[in-house]
């Protein structure tokens, strides 16, 4: 599995917060903050908060990913790398919500390990 696959199976490589951070793209930070703020009714999401290098990499994390994500906390508490390592993944209602909106996430968790 690629290192940029998040605990839930989303691919951080395509995440706008990560892309804005890696590319130091302030316009993308602005667009992402506006979109995520409206989508989540979260005015605290601003361009200044859009900094992330990926869920499972060293470095800065978006506040939701580092502090609020129940999936990442669960994976960490169980000592796992991702939800794909959990026997309960197929019945889990928490990560199941991700799979409903992003079916590729489940397939990403099943992919063989790569760099």
C-alpha cells in the first residue's frame, strides 16, 4: 500500500490540503478552505489552517486529521497502520461512511504494499 493512503483509505496524494502544502499554493489553500468551510459548516477552516503532508507521514497535519478524526484515533489506539489491518473493517460504521462516499478508499486499503 502506498504511504500516502490515509488510515481510512483515502489517497492523500490527491487531497487539496496536501497539494497546497507541498506546492505552497496559496490560491489552492483559499479555494480548499472556502469549500471545506462551507461543506462542513466550519468557519474555523481558513486558508491559514490548510497545511498537511498526509495522514500517515511525518510533518504537519490538517487540524481535523490530526486532532478530530475518529478513524485515525482508532487506528492509532489499536496499533494498526490503516483500517485495512483491522478484522472489523467491513462492519465498521465509522470507516463505512468513507466507503459510501469514496468507494476507492476500500480498494486502496486492499492494495498490496508499495512505497
